[in-house]
C-alpha cells in the first residue's frame, strides 16, 4: 500500500520525459494515474508499460490549450473514476529565440500551452475538488522563471505559473486544496540528452551537486506534496535542481 493508494492522479504531458517519470512515481505509490498528452501513440506505450509494472493507468489524448477539450477531459475522468484527487500540471513546450527576433506566434504558442493550459486544468480541477472539499494541485514551473537568455516566452509563461499557483493557493486553502509549484533544474530526459556535449557540460558546471537530476527526483517531491503528509503546505515554490538556484 503506497501513500497515494485510492487516489486518482491526473498528469498532463505525461506520455514521455519528465511527465512520464512523475506519473510512474505516483503509480508506484498506489495512485490511479491518468496520463494526458497530445501524442496518442506515446500515451498508449506509457499506459502499456505502466500496466506491465503493475500500476493502474489510463490515458486521454487532449490539447490542454483548448478549453472545450479540457472541460470534456475532466468530465470524462470524473465520470470514469468518480473524482480527481491530484492534478499535476506538467505539459509544456518551448519555442526559443532572442527577444528581438521572437515572433508573436512563437510567443503565443508557448503562453497558450504553458500558462493558459495550466490555468484551464487548474480551474476545472478546482471546481471538482471544491465539491469534495479536498485536493492537491501541483504545477511545474521552471528555474527559467527568473529569466533565461533566449526564452522570453518560456520564462514569462513559467513566471505566470508561479503567480497562478500562489493565487490559487490563497483562494482554495479554505477548501483543503493545496496548490504548490515545482521548479525543476537540469533534468536528464530524452530532450536534454539531445543538447550538444558542450552545453551539457556547461549546465552540469552550474549545479553544485555536479550532476543532472533524474525525473524521479522531481517525482519524489510531487508524491510528497500530493500525500496527506503535506496537508499544511500550500503556496510554495520549490526548487528541485541540486542547488542550481540558491
């Protein structure tokens, strides 16, 4: 019996990479995991792999930047499982470019997914969690919210996630719903493995602990925040980055 046994946990952007690692940890802790992603094939692969490990998992193919699709998603999950205990807002994209060269399209695509998508999912979760007077909402921000060269859109979206999280925490605390944000540092995923060796070494040199993080490092923190053990923690922004941001 894990610490999340009996809980229903939705994780967006969970078919691959960091999101999949987070979902896997929640599955290990006994949660019924709902994988949400745009990539239908990757969703199926993730669900199959989780079930092979003995975890309970299902998936929905959804564009979280689309209001109608998000509303339908939450209705379907509620109909299927009767509740949503935990929401992890992980889905995100990047369209990097220096500020003076960034197009409005580059800006808007990132804001739509990273910030508006997080808002839409948070809003739908809040409505349902308030009815039950309990819940956990955990959103993935980034160390980049402090500002990062070539990422005006991404940094702005992740700073927005922090503001959204703190506002939601204030509004929902009376309903026993906690809202926290995680800022992962440099995490070893398929995406980061694609950077040139020189860039990899530069990133590692910025980390006092001298290594990239694993998706499980982030998953461990999220599993804690999602549990009853963290019932008095809300409105926090927690860095999981080996000391990269101190």
